């Protein structure tokens, strides 16, 4: 069973919907996340965080939703 999730924060992280799926799943299950900040990653403003779903296609959003990952969950889980 997973006890911790290391999230490698790269500039590309936000454009990868499956990364969001993993992060949200950990968040929903009370698994501690440890952010590992890499060169080039910029912390998100609240406004930028709200724009994350605009980076994904409708198909990607449907795939995430089929696993119980909703956009509101993404915003909540990305609040490091």
C-alpha cells in the first residue's frame, strides 16, 4: 500500500493529465505528497491554477472523470 507520493515538479507537469490523476488519487486517499521542485518549475498563482484544465483536451478530461477525477479535485489537490 502506498504511504507517500513524490511529485516531481517540472515545467511539463501541468500539461500531463495522467500526472493530475495520480496526484488527485493520492489526495483523495489521504496519501501524503512530497513535492520535489526541479529547475524551471514556477509555483502557480491561484489564477494560473484555475487554468490547468484548459491545457487538456476534452477527451483527457473525460478519461480522468471516468476514474473519479474532477476538475475541482485537481485544483484542491494541487494546493501544495
